[in-house]
């Protein structure tokens, strides 16, 4: 099976712009989670989708949003970019959102740089 | 206040040594995950635990729910084990969101 894929892998934007990142989960996985990783804060949970519904959300401002499509692919959007949004954005897929099939399979990440 | 604390932050070991990384958490959890991140960013899930002990090859993970503590052990460490090990919990206290430790950077010297 193909692993989790994320596009693009690298992105450079300027402050005030918006960005959309894409994540394709492993075939058959219905849950997709998004994470932000920075040197200062480490890994932080953004949100989780299961069957097109947001199931959980971390403590991020409303500028961060996401959605999931019927084929389980997911996108996350960050509007009005700030310098502090520069980070590695990771998505992970799993069979379920919680429970015994909750092993997270991570994608390679999208490196976002905000200038 | 961090919901998940890991120790040590950095660890250097000689090849062949037995290694222990500790994780303590302060929230109610439905599961605890141990992750491995190699230089370059790729993250791999090693274990998911809700009770007891799991073993995979040279890796062993244990969890004590009453003490809110988990350990990751590496037996007969090898230079390829050099990576950052991250403890994560899914907390039912806050709608099942994830909380992460800051990671333990392990270097195994040949």
C-alpha cells in the first residue's frame, strides 16, 4: 500500500497570504490528523477528521482550518499567515479516530516558510 | 504546564547498552503512543498502548495507568536507533485530542 502523501513538500509564502496544504491518507484509512512541528513548541495537534467530520481540535486560532473529502483526502488552510506559522506541517492517517485501530501513519510533511 | 513530560531530554549511549526513556502525563488518557523521528523529519509510530506492555524486536514499551507513567526500553542499542523519541497521549479529558512530549534525542555511539 502507498503511504501517506503530502503536497507540496516545501512552500514559501509572505505574511498576510493564505496557504492550502493537502494530505492523501493510506487507502482504507478514514481518519486524518494534522500536526504542527516547530523547534520551539515541538509537535502540536491541530485537528482530526473522520468521515468528513471534524472530531477534535487543538488550541490553534481560527486562521487554521481544515476539511476532509469523501475519499478521505484532507486539506488544511492557514489564512493571514504570520511569521510564527513557519513550521513543518505533518498529517497522519489511521483506520479510526481513537480506539484500538488508532496507530498514526505519518506523511513526510510540508515545510512552510513565511517571510 | 505541559500535559506530557519526557526524560531525559538528551541521551548518549554506547552501542549495546540498555536504554530507558520515561514519559509522565497529567491527563486522563485513552491511549499512549511512542513515536520515532529520524533526522530529516519522518515520523514512525512504534507503539500504541492503553495498558500493560508491548514488545517489538529490541523495543519494549510499558505503561502504568495508575501512576500515569510509561517507559520505552531499547535493548542492545545500535547506532541506527539514533533518533528523537516522542511520547504522545490521546486525552479523553479534552475531547480525545493529542498532547506530545518534547522528545528525547538519542545518540548511540559505535
